[in-house]
């Protein structure tokens, strides 16, 4: 049984991304630091995050090096590789990096050279999945401290023997030695998130009654032996960081009091720093906090550990805004801050702070597309289409480009075109840029979309693009143009139900909730309709949400859908799925569902239509243009911010 995760209430997120960042806060983030003998240039750490940019055999590639090098060049204290397998039984994905052999280890040498040349340090995260994997990845039953299946993976593990334990201790030490030989400055031992070392520490997973389980001392023995073994093999100047879950948020798991005892023992064994995270697979919806959760939710855990150890403590978990990260340091809750998704979104966060241009940092949306994307595919970021393409030069171009549509696709295309050498005119029929981003930013927690809108509009301004607002594009605008980019967006698909109730589009209802009235029925529970229901209910309406499919939130990644369902329940939204025979009867809406049978909703104030979107087609007045015509964003196919941005990036890469 998963416990309800009680996270601290965060302050309201400001509409301004930079927020209350002070000169003192910037100085705290830029201050040099030390972990063991390792001197570092700032207090901002890049934590381990999977990319799937290695080879299928787990070797480092040039593409992976370029990805990490960009973050190192951006000024982080150190780069931590994605979790790297030390033993074939511990692979968590088929594309996992490996340091299982000397050949694997040698492939890390060019990475270390590139990171050092960029002015940063390299730590290799050593990992073993434990029970949180599958037979097909591990080559047999998963290895675990006890034969207790992970509630999420559900693959029955086998309890490790004494020989297995010693084999894996040797594998961790060998992995660290290979990392050192390759030029790495240290290793991070993955003792968090339910993986093997965490499993031995956790009373929920470790039910052994021998020398490797039982009380805290014995549950710590395996991780402590790994730490001391690496220290002996790699010497005093090789950094050892232990990443721990200071609260697993599961029944019977590690809690803060136990984490304090564990932390002390790891330091006694030779750890140079502790990276304080939380959760495991069973509590995964809280592990990487989305925009539905407060900023900095795990900082109290880091503070608790810092109070009892005399080595540096690293805090992590939605510290994306520089003001939030700086506050962690200024308040003494931690010595370093790990910015994961934020560094995927913008590799140059620290460089912008050094240049006193925090407004230039591309905001992370905390949407977790990055997390969803790595399920067997390459890493993606909603706002940074260059992820995985850091070593690829954009094509040079020239001539005059007219872009019609000032939403996210049009703005991104305009900035990319101007950067490649084209003369750009951007025409938007509305009196402001942004398209649907204002609607996307309205629901509670989605302020990061407003930050991104402001950032993207600033890029347009700084690129020197000729922007025309408040009118339709005409054929005259295309005179002398070499190419037309049609990025005019989409409109809500109509839905007409015979009856007297007013029909309001989702866009209009969100921009003016009074149009929906006190008791609206939202028809269509995809991503847009579900968020519209959330927004209207948050504004005080009694909302019913109807969907023909079997669940709400289609189009949202799983962890967003999980939290949105909880938010809808909290706001009192009545959700109906598998809706059929929908009809209006005066001010009532009637329908049937498999679960509820015949349903009648009385005193309905309006129908809010969220039944998809239709692309806006190129009008006849522009269709006669004889130059190159490129269609992007929703005008090509209605989709998310990611599809719009990625399409513009593909066009600029050629």
C-alpha cells in the first residue's frame, strides 16, 4: 500500500520566472565548492538522467559526449552520467550505459576528456536495478535482497546468495576503478529510488535475517562495503557520492529518521557527499515532481540529513527556478543543488547567471516529457528541440521568409530562421503573440508555460524579426519572399448537439469562465478538456467531464494524468467515461455509461466543447504563392508544444 505523500506546501509560483532572485542568491549558486578532494566551479550539479544516446551495447557515443559536454560548458560543478550498469543482472533498460567490462570503461575516456576541457568534472553513476527490472533486461530473474516482487515491475526476483553479494561488491568496485582509469573524477553510487543498494537499505525490501539484513546496521552493510571497497581501490582523491532516498513514501520503507542513521553510516564508510532524493518505483509519481506538485518538495529531507553529517549534501527535486535553487543554499538546507530537467531544457543556466542574464534561461515546464520519452526511445524535451542534437550544426540559409502565425510554432520557426541567416517577417492576426499558450498556462500549476511564452517572445524580439500584429496576412505580404511558413494554428472542432443549451469552445471558456456558467458540462476529456474542467472547477464551477473513451487525460503522459485525476477529484469534478447516447433535454444533459447506466445532469449552464481541434488551412489568397511553402505546428497537425517546437527545429536542421 502506497502512503499518501505529504509534501510541503509551496508558495504560489510567480508569473515571472526569474522571481525574487537576488545578487546574493546568484553568488551562492556560483560559489566554488569542494567534494572530498574534488574542487568544483559552482554549486549547480547535473544529476543522472537517462538519455538512451549510448549504443545498444552500453558504450558511450559521440552524440552522448556532445550532450554532456554542452552541460559542462554551461558551467555546472560536475556532470553525472546516467545510471550505468556494473553487472549484467542489474540492467534496467536495454539501452542502459554499461561499465561492466574494461572495454566499456575505456569508452568513458573521451567523455572525461571532453568534460574536463569544458571546465567541469565527471562522475559516473554506478547502478544495479535490483528488483526493479525484468527478466528480459537482466538475463534472468532480477536479483534482490529478498524474493519480494516490485509492485510496479511485478517480475519475481530471487533472493541473493552470499556469493551473489560478494560478486556485486566486486562489480561495483571494478566499475569505479574503470571509471577512474577513464579519467572520471569520482562516482555516484545509486542508493536511491528502489534500486539494489536502496533495496538493501530499505526495511520494505530487505527481509533477510542474516548478516546483510535485519536492523539498520546489517541493512547498511552491503552499501557500506561497496563504499569502503571503492575507497580502498581508488584512493582518497577519488570522489564518492551516495544518492539516497531519505523517504521512500511507501508503507514500511525508509523514512527520514532511518535515513539519518543510514547517512551517518555511509559517511563513516567513506562517502564524500550525500545526494538526498526520495521515492522508489512504487511512489514514482512523486519521484520527479511535475507542475502539479510544489517547488522544492524534498528540501526538508536534505536539511534533515545535513544537520547530522559533516560532508556536503546535495538537494534535488524541482529546484528549476534559480531563485528557488539559491534559497536552498542561502537557507543552509544543502551545499549543492541538482538541476536535472532544468539542465535538459537549458544547458547554459550557470553561464546565464555568470553573465547576469537570468531572463535568458529557457524555463523547464516540469511536464516530464523527458521522463516519458526514454521508455525505449531517445530523450526529448518539450522546450529544447536540440536535446540529442548538440553536435549538429544547423543549415545556413538566406533569402526572405514570411511566417504566418505567431503561436509557439511560428515564433520558434522565426527565431530559428533568423539564426540561420534568413530575413524574417512574422505576421499574427491577433494583437499579441503566443497563440494558445495563454490558455495552456491557465490551469493551476501551469505557470511555467507562461514563463516559456515570455521567454520565446523575448527570443523573437532579440532576433530582430519584423513582427506584424493584429491583421491577416495578404498576398502582398509575400511579394519578394522566397518561402512561406504556414503556422496559423488550429481551432476547436465544432460539436453541435440539438437543444437550447449554449455551446462554448474550450478556448473561450478558459479565457472567460463566465461563458461556461456555474454548472458546465465539458465534453471531451483529452488533455485540453481535462485541463479546462480543472480550471473551471478551480474557479468555482460545478463541473461534469464526459469522455467517450475509457479514461480521461488522453494525450497526457502517465504521471501528469495521475496527478490531474487527483486534482479533478479534489476540485469535485464529476468524471464520466465510456459515454454513449449523449443528448440534450432542455437544460439537462442525458447519456449512458457502462459504469453508471443512465445519467441525467440537470440545471446545466453550458456545454463546453473540447472535442479536438482542426488545423487552419492555407487560404486561397496565399495559396497562389509560387515559392517554397512549409506547414508547421497545429496547422500541419494539432498537437502539443513539443510537436510544434520539434517541427520548427527539424526545418532549421534541414
